[in-house]
């Protein structure tokens, strides 16, 4: 994909389903332009069992979702390597109501450059469930929300590691107007001396465990 909306999922109800296992699946690689992206603007579009690979330094966003009822399921999203990092993995707008991101593997390296792997800018009733997110996202968090409130969402059962060696890094950062349930997640932040790695004043936070350093056998319930 070499430009903005290089994949434009603009027909309602389409399911794009990859066949195969691991990297022997359809691979979508972003090159040439920082604006290169896969855009989902129609309702009820599913992206399933695909591999998305960042190939640009400072790529704006890999997957833009503005259509309602989108499903991103069982996909691999490589947000960065040693030389290239996408700024954002998945980016929503306030039209992305009822988006489900489930069973996906987001991963980068310790190299800085990715702001968030899932960035929520509006959209209500989102479900982010049973994903793995490893990346160096600093204080912004692997999952973040900004500017436009997102209501009645669920972040549940995810494994999240912020790989930035910073005393104030976070795993999940939501705004005070984002009304979520954040439950049953397992999180780690490297060498953190900050309070718990979730900032979410408008959320109900329960049943999550986290650790703040490598080699620690006990975790903290929040």
C-alpha cells in the first residue's frame, strides 16, 4: 500500500478474510508515503486473519476506521521494527460505533516512534477484547483515547506491555469523558515508578493485574 486509502473498504457488509497461518497469510505492507493506510469507511466491514506490516517511519495510521460495526479479528499488526514505526496502529473517528477489535496481535520493538497501537477518537460501544499489545508507547499508552468522548466501551482480557523504559509510561490512557469498563487485563510497564498504568477517570476499572519491572513475580491488583 503506497498511499492514503490504498485499501478503501467502502462497501457495506464486506468481509475480507485471509487464509493461512502465521506469516503464511495475506500480508499488507505499507510503503512509499507516510499517509499510506487501509481505510474502513463503510458499515459492517470485517478484516479477519490478515497481517499488516508497517514499512514507513512516522506512518500516520495503518488502519483508519470511520464506519460503524467494523470487526478487526485475529489479525497481526506490526506497528514497528528497529528502523520504521507507525505513529498509530488503528485510529477511529466518532463514526466507528460498535467497533470490535478481538484476538489480534499488535507488536513493535522498544524503539520509540509509536504513539498508540489503538487510538480512539470517538465512537461508542467499542469492544477491545483478548488482544496482545507489545510496543513502546510511553505516556500515551498502547490503548488511548483523545479529544472526542467514547461512551459505553469495554477493554477486557488483553495482555499489554508498554516497552518504553520510562518512569511514567502507561498501558491504557482514556479521557474523563470516556465511559468504559476496563477489566481482566494483564499489563506490564518497564521500570515504572508511576502509579498504576491506567489513566481513566470516567471508567470502571476492576480485576486487572500489572507489574512495573522485569523479574517481579508478584503483581498488583487494580
